[in-house]
């Protein structure tokens, strides 16, 4: 059985905004996730993601996100990040 990809959005304080589990981590799944977030929340000023290229592709395909700054971070840079530490409880579900 394939483990689903987990998409998680948090705000600047670390509060989880949304979680999406999908069987694939592709551009289509990223677009669905961003669209779900934009229904309930304002367009962010900055989007921080890992280096998965599908995030950038989804951001480019959604016109509402064209003006958003997209910052990619490497895993080593966020390993001690409080927000990443909170992901443990999500992974265990």
C-alpha cells in the first residue's frame, strides 16, 4: 500500500491551517491544496516550501499567487524549526 503524501500549511505562529493527504505529491495535488487554503484564508505575502518543484509549478499555474514571494528552503535549514517539530504528530496519524 502506498503511503499518501501529506501537505501541511502553517501560519507564521506555527498554527496549522490545513492538512491534505493525497496518494500523489504532484502539481495537481499542490493546486488543490493551495486552492483549499485560499478559500478560507487571505493570499499570503510569502510561501515557504521545500525544494519539491511541484510547489513552484502550482504557484505559477494559479494567477492569484503570481505576486506571492516563493521561498524554497532546504531540509537541513529547518530541522530545528519549531514548526517542523510539530509535524511529528501529523506524521504519526
